[in-house]
C-alpha cells in the first residue's frame, strides 16, 4: 500500500478542524496526523514529527499566519495550503502568506462554513495532493466525491480555424500557472523592465484573491499589474490577471488587443482556465504571441499551448528543475506544445525579447 499523505490542520475554529478532518480523511490517499487550534500548539505537536502537508488558517490567536509560515519555512520547509476567509483583510494577509512560502490557497466563508467545506471536497483534496508533490525548496472519501467532468475549452469558445490575423506591431505574452505560481510570477514580473509587451495571465486562484494578488505585484513591479476588467485593452507595460471565478479571453479589434472577462463552465476543472486563455490567444494573436506555461499540477493549458504553437506563436514551458510542481509544463512538453523549455530565471528575458 502506498504511504498516505499525512496532514496537520491548524485553525482556531473547532468546527473547521472537525469538518476539514472529515472531508480530507474521506479520501483514501490522505490521513490526518493531528489538529491544533493555534500555531504554538502546532509547534508543540511538530516536536513529535512532521506531516507531509500543513493546512492552516491565516488569522489565528497567539501567532499570525505570516509569522507561522515564515517560521515553518525556516525551520523545516513543508508544503502549506492556506485556508482563508473570503474577506478583504483575509485576502491581503493571504498574499503575504503565499509570498512567505505557502503553495496554494482555498477559501472558506465566515458563515455556513461547514456546508461550504463539505461541498468543496474536490478542491480541498486536490489542493492537498498538489501540495504533497510540491518541492518547497524551489521557493526561496468514505470515498472521495466523484471528480467533476473535465471539460475542454470547447465549452467556452470554438477551436482556432486557419491562420490568425496578420502580424501587427502589437505583441502579446500569455502566462499560465497554478501551484507555486504566485512566487514564480513574482520572480518573473519583478524582473521585467517598464517597457515590456502586454501580458495576460491566468493564475489558478479563488475569487476575490486575484485582486489582492495583482495589487501586491503592482507594488513590487516596474510594469503595471492589475486584475483584468471586461473590455480592458492589453497594452505595453501592463499585465492583466484573470479574476478568480471568471474566464479571460483575448480578442483583437483592428490593430489592438482587448480582454473579455466572462462567466462559463469549469474548463479542466478550473475557472479561470489557462486552456481558455491560450486558445483565445491562438485565435486572436497567432504569431504575434508568446505563450508560457509554468509550475502547476494537472494539465490545464497544455492543449491551449499546443494550439498557440500551431497558430504560429512562440511557446515555452518552465523546466522541471525550477518548478514547484512539474505537472502542467510536463503535460505541455509531452504534447509537443513547447517550442522551448526554460528555467524560471530565463523567462523574463524571453518576454522582454517578445517586445523587441
């Protein structure tokens, strides 16, 4: 029998600890090592052994989530999944926790938390499994519910047909990433000069958190970074991040590019989906674009990147050595979607060259 993924749950709510324990142990691949009501009690338990994954709140008594994550990463780097409330303050703190080394975030409401968590079995178990595979050193049930149908980008927009519009002076860069992507995107975007091509980004992240993520990046970067709004123009020196819970698609009007932010079904179990963004870039930009698929679990974006390459775009996959989770890039490489394979620290130069 393969070893189960051991999990430590840290949350000051007894209800959350109980429900998370029930939900996660419903998956045969996961077991709960222990629970703790605050970080100090968690450290006492950790003296007897370390789990594979920690699931932790960010707003807790006696030690805040940012300090907790930083101490974990300095003493014994361990994949951490943040379980954060859907509040503005919670979102801002979560960005700090992700920057400190946590690998992903799942949400919980202030009210109706028990029912919400019970209905989020797939999201929670997927997050823990992805975290268990994460290489955090790169950063410095009952049977589980039946998986949701894994739909393709066909449910949102049609396949590219023929050649995209002719070359213009406008250049587009499309980035797609998931687990470990918040830190990877920070490293890429902070390395870009103010004069850079327009960038469109899908980072798998829950609704309400993408605005805080974009604001954090904007405060660190020479380029402007913000959450995309429907109808935004894609311009040099601007990076647009797809809002959580919405798909983002590129469209062309004359010689200029804009984004459409729309609702729709999950694609590759995600919304926003990298496949949806990449397909729209293949259709609207073709050889005017560069597509880059980065760290993340699963295969969202692999098919879309292949469609970009077939439409004449330059395409790149992040290499295994620099990925936190070599899932999405690996699947893209297997499909022949990636023209080049690059370490993370070379991706900013690829993007800068796209604008020349």
